[in-house]
């Protein structure tokens, strides 16, 4: 329920054959910081200094290749 939930945290699953650690490192090389919650989960956190363009850069970086 998006009217109830208020958070700046986004969790995402990583599909095999990649691991969350591999994706974290690949994104770091692209200037995107995130963390691994587990072997197959990522954690992204936004804040007031991350604008729509920053979100778009992150989405483009996630398109790969890895």
C-alpha cells in the first residue's frame, strides 16, 4: 500500500548467475553506491540530494552488462 509506506530504501533481488557482491562492485565502478543485504539482495537508499537524474543514471547502470 503505497499510501501507507514511507521509506527511502529500495531492496532488489539479483538473479543468478550474478551475486549481490558482484553487482555492488560493478555499480561502484559506474559511480553508483549500494549495499548487499544478502548473497542475492541489494539495498539502495535515496536522500534529498539524489534527484530524478540520479535515479535514471542508476536504472541505466542496472541494465548492465555485468
